[in-house]
């Protein structure tokens, strides 16, 4: 699922226009410039029949849209929201927005300045993926 979702995000012209190829799982590489998209698989569920595992699997994916400014983070959020309705062809079987959260990440900069240095908008989506 991660490889397929990464490929879909990288193929999105809206995401590419904002983040380029800065699309990652779990964390951004240290020192990488913004904006960037970081995805996290929060939950995966599996269903079973009497014969075998059902190949269609729901995942909850968190999309962290990072920007140098609030406007940049929100623009990337919009690009991710535009991607979700396109995830209806194999290997995907739908993606549905569940939640949006906004955050200011001051990290280590907080000790040096009270001004936000990075902005993040997080989206949670249920992504249905057909396993091979």
C-alpha cells in the first residue's frame, strides 16, 4: 500500500507543483527543505472469510502537509484533498477524508524564538487498498 500511495502522490500534478518529489513515509529527511508531504499508516484492518484473508484492506493514513508558511501548508492540504477522490482505480478502491488538524511546529526553534518556523496541516483518510 505504501509504494502504491507514494506513486499516486508523486503522480499528482497538484502535489508535485507544491512539494516536488518531497513525499515520504514516517519522517522527512533531516535538513530537507519545505514544503513536503509525510504520510503515516495509523491503522490497517484485515478481514477474513472461512477460506482466506479478504484482499480489500482498509487503512487509516495520516497525511502531514508541511510548509514554511501557513499558506504553503494549506495549499499542500488542498492538493492532498484533490488526490483522494482519484484513488478509485486498482489497486485502490476509494479514499475518504475523515479529519483535518492544523498545527504549528516550533520544535527546537521554540527555545530560540517564539515565532513559528514550520507549519503543518494533517489530514486523516480511510484508504481502501486491494492487496496482490
